[in-house]
């Protein structure tokens, strides 16, 4: 097994309501040595973020209860503006994407996406 000291202590928080996408991202990131904490909807995301401060956040934009916009805003205002936030969405809604960016989202990833593309972005911000 490779020594991956640069990633071993890094925590990634993922908020995604599509179970298969959430599982795929979790498995891929854990295989890279990251600690992954997940939430299956916006309410769960905001609740879990109250007690943790991740190194990076990945959030879907369109989720039940609270949107990814709420997650971006919470992280940037209540945690740290320095925490990178990557937003995912199958919606090509430019207004929504611009709103996410204006709240502080660092990157927008269009669904469907390739796992290696996501991994490259994670590494860009964490390594």
C-alpha cells in the first residue's frame, strides 16, 4: 500500500441525494486515502456541518430540504471561506451556477461526470 500522508488526514464532506453517485464518490475518495463524511440531503448536510470542519466540501445543488446553495453559504460564512467547495449539478441552469459561484463555490461540475475528473479537482484543492 502506498504511503499517502498528504491525504490521510484530509476530510471531505459530500452532500448528495442520489445514493449511487454518493456511494461512487465515497468509495473513490476513500481509496485515495481521504476520510469521507456524507449527507443524503440538504438538512442532513447542514446538521452534520455544525459539528465538523472538513478540508473540502462537495455538494449537489438540487437536494431535498435545503439546496446546495444553502450548503455553500453555510460553509463559507459559518466555517471558513478558505474551505474549497465543489458544486455538482445535472441542471445546466446558468443562474443557479452563478449564484453558487457568488456565494463562494470554487468549482462547478456538471453531471454526469467522470470520477477521474472529480478526483483531479479534489487533488487540485487538497494536495
